[in-house]
C-alpha cells in the first residue's frame, strides 16, 4: 500500500488538534477540502479512521494502528529532505536531540550554541528526560540523537564510540544546610535527613545506591521522588532536602552559592556518558552537525 504524504499530514494534524476546523486552519485549507482528503485516505485503508462526534474527532482502532506508522513515514520524509538539502549545500532543518538532565544543563547548550553560530538557519528541538524516555523517543524518531549514561547497545540503538565523556555525582545540599556545621561529616549522617531523588530504576538512583552499598549503608528513605530537575533543585534550595546530582547539573547553582556538594570523603560516583543513535538508517544532516560539536566539547571532558 502506497501512502500520500499530504493525506498522512492531514491525518496526523487532526489527531493532534482533535478537530476538523482547527486542523483546516493549521493546514490553511477549507474544511470540505480536508474532509475529502481524509475520506480518500479512509477509502485507501478500507476502513474509517475517525469517529465523528459533536465535540471533535476520535481515532478508531484502525486509526490508532495507522498513527505510529504515519508519524514515522512523515519524519522519514522530512529527514530525507534535510539530507538532500545538506548534500546540496543548503544547511537547514531541525536538530532533534534528547538528553539526561546533567547533559541538558551544561554540555548540550554549549554544543547547540556552537552549531547555531556556524549554521544559523538550523532549528533545535530538545527533550530532557530519564533514559527510558529518551530511548523511546529515539526508536520512534522523535529525536535523532540521545545523550545519556553509557549502557549496552540494543538491536535498535547503539552508542557513538568516539563521543564519550565522564561526570561525577555528589551528595548536594543548600549552602545553609545544617549538616555543613558538623565536623568530620560522614555518609551515615545523611540517613536521618529528608531526601529528594530520581525514581528507583533510573541511572542516578542506581549509581547512588552503589555508593551507599560500598559504604555498607542502606539507601536513605526518599521522601520525594521526581524526574524533574527543577523540582529536585527547588527542594534542595527551598526546603532543606538532600539530593544526588552530577556536577554539571548544579554548576550554575554552585556559582550562585545556592547548591554545593557536601564534603563527605568517598561519597562520589563517576559515570561515563555518550551519544546514541538508531542502529539502522542515516543520521540526518542537522544531527551530524550537533554530533561534530559534541565530539569537540567532550574530547577533553
């Protein structure tokens, strides 16, 4: 079955807006014209894609099955156009990248800044999240590069071996936290304090768990679990929580004397970070430009 990209664009736009009228406005066509486009796609598929209601349009089971394929086909078409433009010397398109919090806080902004200085016609879309979110985004073509902790390759994604660097994580607290007054501070002293941490199963949590295990200690009770870097920082600075963060994530806060590492001997964890791509297919030209800058920035990290 051969699909018309204009029909798929109409289909995904209606899904995104939930309304024929809003979709027609977004696509700059009339509602009757948009209805005819969807009807032709439904005739090709051989089944209705939407259930029409007074409050909008909802996907049928067939529509739900078509959606991920339509999204992928449209993204691949856009990637192909960007790659052809790059080969013709027309540097334009969109860099789609996902990153864990520490990379999104330091290395990625520097790389983006350098890319846009050289190629100001490019645009950038960034997703920040934990690794499972980034893996899904990479597989579904929502992003073309995913930056995170080095893990084993899979059948669908693989690490880019010449783009690797390290960072170190610490127990962090607000600059005025009472523990800073204690002499000979040890890791065991932190167990009685309120903690805010990423959820269990995430890379930072497992790294911290290993540090506590190496000291013969259980993990502290986590009063708050969140994937939000902003929430973690706010709990540390405003509510007296302890947390576990890689240095790049709180570098700006350290310079502002808001968050700093507690001086606890041996309470650090180092990890290797890298860039990942889909194992199959061509890396789009805009993503290649970002990767080039990441290599330069991380070679000495």
